[in-house]
C-alpha cells in the first residue's frame, strides 16, 4: 500500500473496482485520469504487454546485428546481454508514472517540462511509434510473404507484399480502435504462441548451430579490422539497448490501468522482467544469424543484409509455416503496442480528437508511410537511422522524468497535469507561461549533444561522432549530460515549493511563490486562489 504522500490528490482508494469491460467494447478513455474503479490491471498485465510488444520478428532482426557487425557468437552474446540489461534498467522506472497519475507518460511529463512542455513527450512517442511500427510491418510482411512463397509457391511480387502489409495494418488498427482490453487479450495470446514458436526454432536450427562461430575479429585479422572491434561491440550493444528504451514513452499507456495502491516495486519489476524476457527473440536472432553467416554468408553482407531471406534459406521445410505464424503474431503484437500509444498521444496533443479518431488518423498516416517507403522510396535504412536518433533524443527526456520523480518523492497533482488537455491555464505546473525551462533546457541540450556524438557508419555521423575513434557514444553522453544538467539547474534555479509534496524536495531547493489560478473551461477548486500554497 502506498503512503499518503504517494497517493494522488482526489484518489479514492476505497472505491470498489468495477468489473472490466468486455473485449468488444470500444475504449472511451483518452488521456484523462482513469477512474479508480476502472483501474483493474495488474503488473502481470504490464509484463505481458511490454514483453509481447518486443517478442517479435523485429527484435530478432535487432538480435542479428552483432553478427552483421562482425562479432563472434560469444562476443555477440556478451553485447546482447549488456544491451538488454542496461536498457531494462533505464526503462523500468518509467512504469511508475501510470499508477501514480492514472494517465500516460507524456501527460505526466507536464510536472517536469511544464503544461505546454509536455508536447515534447507526445511528439517523441509519436515519431518513435511510427518508426518502429514501420519496421515491424516491413520485417513481418517480408517474412510472411517469403514463408508463403516457400510453403505454397506464392508469387513474391509487389501485389503479394502489398497484401501482407495491408493485412497487418487492418488487423492492428482494429485492435487499437477497440483499445486496451482487446490489446491485452491479443498480447496474452502473442506472448505464449510466439515464445513457443521461438523455442520450436531452437529445435529447427539445433543441428546447424555452432557456438564457435568466430566472426571477423580473429587472431589472424589485420590491424585495420582489429581496430574496429570496440566500435562494433559497443555499436551492437547500443542497437540492442535501443529496443527496451523505445518503450519509455509508452509504459504509462498501459500502467495507468494499474491501481495507485499497487507497490511500486512490483510495477518496476514487471517492466524490468518484460525486457529481460526479450532475450528469447534476441538470442533467436543472434543464433540464426550465426548459422546464416556460416551457411549462407551472402545474406549477412553488411552492405545489403537480408536476415529474413537468410532465415528462410537455411530453414527446414517444416519450419516455413511457423515462420509465417511468427511473422503474423509478432507483427500484431508490435504494431498494436506502437499504434495504440501513438493514437493516445496524438489525442492528448489535439484534445478535440477522441482516442479512436486520433488512432484512425495516425494509423492512416502510418500505413501510407509504410507503403511509400516500401514501393516508392528506399527508406528501410533511413528509418533505422531515424529510430536511432529518436532514441538518442528520447532517453534524456526519460532521465528528466525519472530524476524529477525522485526529487519530488513520487508526489504529483493529477488534476494539475490535465490543464493542457482541458484547454485551461495555470495550476501547479504552469511555471513560466506553461514551460518549465529547467527540464526543457536539460532535455534539448543533452539530446542535441547526443546527436552530435552519434556515429552510424554509412548512415549518419554527427559532427563529433569521430571523437571516440569511431565508437558511437551519443546515447551514453546524452544520459550523463541530462542527469548532471537537470540536477544542477534544480539547485541553481529552485522550482516552486507548490510542485513538491508535503515531505518537500529531495536534493533540490525550492522557493515560495503563489500558485497561478486555473482558468479556462470548467476551472474551479482549491487552486483557483492565486495565493494557494502547499502546507510546509
């Protein structure tokens, strides 16, 4: 049970929980605070959604990158473990905002970036979701068509690919329109079935797998090749790490249905374990990539890698149908978790749109983007670069959120977080005309610094990307800069005492200033008094 200081104002923990709505009942909630009686989800549900969204073909593709970068199997395994564990540790604290505030993480960021500054989180999650949704549809669609070609002789022309992409798009959009409960049902099935298919894959490739695969960095490698080892190792680990970090903006979409009284350690633990569980698809990708590199090396050429084609080339005939099923199930799981959060965030930026309307609009735009990228332009490489840069920009936003939660001792005013959505002004989180320049400055300076240090050979190299001898240090640099700068700004330029709970600030100074009155549609209540302050 949370302490009184952790309970959001107005939360009625005594209200009995209502029975959950049926799966076919369209979810009506947008980003307004979920009523206590409807918050019936559990940490296990959060685990299923977060794991199901990553237990997919797209994650297998990411798992193949260590081999594509020239690492041996054991070196690739070390890089994968490092990336997954580090990414899970960075991600898991982002799960606490949903239960605390009953809304998504972008809205919760109002407390640290300001009523208007919260749009940063909305647009970051929008861009991230579109990028990962596109990659998921492409990889799953290609696998489905390739498997059907080998299994049934399906023609691998543009019409077949268009049909596969359209199938994924329509199914994903339908699930997202129905909302959280239906999405949870789909992911419950996806977690079990996809995991079983991955384990079946272990049987399919057991005879061909050789853990002694040496990669490019052998004792006989020349000096130029040897010099690329650390850039390749760290680059592979960062690509793996980007997968769990990509969920940072979306955890609140699902955890907001968890009751506020749920112990935080259980919520954080569920988020952490959901990413540790993704070692299953990551290791499937790593293992099969090493087999492909040994038996069909032309498919792992760094200049034109084709993991899906290589997988189908080395698969036994009886595994073609499981590959098709894995592509379908995985595409559904990733697509729904990405697009649901996108529609939710879009409706929060444009409050006149309902969640369903925003989901349909963003879904249509995303589908158009997928088809344009596949048939009109060569965007697959560009989207992978775009996703990496977005993660570099999203991570410092997560740092500001987590440090803000810690300095505030987990205390928030959920009603004040909704000022933007209600077209109001004022409240505890109004700061300077709706912007908290401390959090905003820490975010944009660290994000820009991270992009400057990014090094993706052949794709994007920032102006400072070569300072670390070719090693991509953009993400670690942005993490450190965000943490140091944000805490420094909180010390040098104190925030209003009113944004902190009854126990006061932790490691930050405060200043006594009046709370701006809440004005606008439906404005009323205790904060209408400009002189209102929290008790000392």
